[in-house]
């Protein structure tokens, strides 16, 4: 029975993860770039009709990915490695960013656009909410490639005995913490463009792989 639960959790984790990360890339690589060029009326219409639907699937796919991931961690607890722990920490922060930063701020932006569509004025707080949601979303995109790489590396390469990799774990957690603090209080920096966030994510992947293998 445990094997069935473990496999169903793994299957659900993959399906939900595809939906979550797919929508994350849609928001960052497609929708955001479209909004930069769209006319005001088209942008307002998209924010009131398209964005709420996409965000519903986005946040609940994130929740299902997180829950199934916890189940999987339970089944592999004895075989935990540094790469899995670092990947799981990034995934957890991505989940929290969705529910505690991106969604609350996007609700404000959506409400503001609904008022504009009804002939009213934009909500004053929307001007600050949009950049907060955008930075958290860019940070999730930044985390996504190293997170996925480390999760896969566990099965194909392995990071060695957990007790021998404490330095790698500490250094990795410090980097993750610094990036998350920036997601809450900082700036987008090179992540303002699609190219910038992709390159930054690839570089971060190489950095984590080096930390896991060398330290």
C-alpha cells in the first residue's frame, strides 16, 4: 500500500508541478511582456478576465505540488541528501511566495483594474502591489531551474553522505535566504528582462551544483 501511495504522490507531484511551473513561465515570459505593449483597455480587460482564472490554477497547482512534495519527503526521509534539501527549501519558499506575496498583491491589482473598468479610479495601493508581486514572481522563476536541477540530480548523480556535506548545506541555505530577503525587500536587478532572469537562473543552477559537488 505504501508503494501505491508513494507512486501516486510522485505522479501527482509531477502533474501539479508541470502546471505550476508552466503557469509561472507563462506569467513571466508571456503575460508580463504582453502587458508592457498592450493598450490600456486591453490590459484592464486581461486583468479582470484572464488573470484571475490563470492565478486560480497557479496558486492551487502550487499548493498541490507542495502537499505531494511533503508526502514524498516522508517516504524518502532516510535517504535525504543535500541536493534534495536545498531543492525542497527553494520549492517551499516558492510556494510561500505564491500564497503570501504574489496572490495577495495580485488581488489588489485585479481589484484596481475592476474599478477602472467600472469607470472608477485605480486603487492607490495598486502602484506598490504590482512591483511586489512581480519581484516575488521573478524570484520564483530564478529559483525554478536550480530547484528542478537539484531534485533531478539526486537520482542521477547524488551528493554523497548527508553528514559530509554540511558546509554545502549551510552555504546553499545562506544564498537561498539572501535571495528570498531580496524577493521581499529588494529589487529585480538583472531579472527585469526575460533574458536576464533566465541567465540568472542558469548561473544560480551552476553555483548550486558547484556547491553541492565541491564543498
